C-alpha cells in the first residue's frame, strides 16, 4: 500500500473529524494529528517519533485500533 492510499483511506473511514492529507515526507505530521483526534482518544496511538517509517508506524497503529488479525 502506498502512503497516498493509506492517508486517503484514513480520510474516508475517519473523516468525521478534521483529517489532514499530506505528502509522504510529512507523514509524521499526519500521525501526530491523528494521535490527538477525539475518535482515537481511547487508544494509545503511538508517537510517530518512535518510528523510522510510516509503514512501521501504520502497522502499530492498525494493530492498536483493530487488534491482531487471525
């Protein structure tokens, strides 16, 4: 999955709150914004500063939000 697909899907599925769309080089801004969104307040959304790539952050984010896949 590309960054544009991931970021776009977030806007589609969680668009009830302001969701920024940014180019891949600004992925940490999007991730930081998401960690502050009301819809994710009950989850320990990881800080993007702890990850070197958006893919690693997205994997952890998805696991936290959706739980492990079987």
